[in-house]
């Protein structure tokens, strides 16, 4: 959501193949935190923009903001994480949360991760005039989705999820370009979307390109880099922001 990109042209979908109310709760919390986090990122050009990644590597001294501002947003993030962790530990969300969003009523005793109705909930509707951050800037659309699962039908893993996402997003936002980020990843540069678009908008080659794949890249390289994973030219020169 914090990408350097016009929010009215950006829609974020989270596909929850666990079909869990806890994930929906975490996302609802994140949709509120975003109203503080996005303007903070933009004002101080924060990088990386995953708050978990940012706070794990930043001690808060090198930033342009005041230590007070930094502590304020960090406390807000820590408190949110704690609320989510507590809910996950107890396996249920606090009673009073149910009333905060109609989406919580999708869940009942019968639902399991392998057998449930489709759940699509718009947490932030970018078309809504009131969908703004705490400084009044427009927010991107944010959608939670748990595709229908039934024991007799194979779900086809990531491809099945993306198939359902393409269908649902075509009704809600119908954007010409889709970016997929795996659930165990975060984006390391706020210009990644713009950088990726260069392939599709290239004056000579753009019309021939339908799919762009960044090479598999691992964290925690070993001393001998046995997977030949440094990819220096790609990482540091040709597609540095991807
Ligand atoms: O039932 C599923 C399984 C996976 N996923 C998504 O697909 C991603 C990758 O799937 P996983 O099976 O966990 O594969 P990994 O080994 O973590 O991923 C590597 O291998 C995959 C299959 O080759 C590639 O698609 C990935 O981009 C690559 O990082 C996950 O993060 C999820 O976002 C689903 O949505 N539903
Ligand atoms: Mn993975």
C-alpha cells in the first residue's frame, strides 16, 4: 500500500488460503495502521516500507523525523502486533471487535480452512471519498479474499489462488497489470511498481511483453554462495529497485 504510486490506481488484494478470521482481523488492524504509516513513509522517504522489516533493522537515529515522532509510530506498530499476537495465541478475536466490520460475521463454528464459502471483503474502498489517511490523502483499495474451498474440489495451490484473484479483481478494480507477491515476501523498494512497469511500457518491446518474472533470490547467502545467488548485475544495476 505504501508504494510510490498514485493510490487511486493501486488495489491491494490479500488471498487467505487459510480462510482464517485471525488473518482477516490482522488485515483489519493493518488497514487502520496504514492511515498513519503511509503518510509517515512518504514524508520521510522510509525504506523498506514493510513496517516489520523497517523496525527490525532501524534504531530510529538515522531518520529525518524527530525521535518523538519515530517512537510514536513504532509504539503504534508494536501495540498492534501485540493485539494480533494475543488473538492468534488465544485462537479467537476479542468479542468487541466483531461489531467493527461486517466481514467478521462471515465466520461461524462450521468453517474450516478446507471447507467454506467464498469470502470477499473490501476493507478500504479507494472510490470512497472518506477513504483517506490521517493527513487527508487518498488510500489504495484494500481487499481481503478467501476463495471458496470444498473437499471434493482441488484448490491448485498458488495457481488456483491467482486464478480466483484475477476473476474477483476484474469485477472490483479491473486493472490492466497485476503484480504477485508471495505471502512470505515483502517489497524492498517503494519504486518497485514503477520499475516493473518499464518492461510493459517500453516503446520498442512493451507490446511483446505479457509476463515479467524476477529471478528467485534467497536471503541468508552462505559464504560460498552455493546457489550462485548473488545476482549482482540484476540486483544492483539492471533491475535494482525490483
Ligand atoms: O495453497 C497455496 C500455496 C501457495 N500459495 C502462494 O504461493 C506462494 C509460494 O508457494 P509455496 O508453495 O510456498 O512455494 P515456495 O517454495 O515458498 O515458493 C517458491 O516456489 C514457488 C513454486 O515454484 C514459486 O511460485 C514461488 O514464487 C517461489 O518463491 C506462497 O507464498 C503463497 O503466497 C497460495 O496462495 N496457496
Ligand atoms: Mn516462499
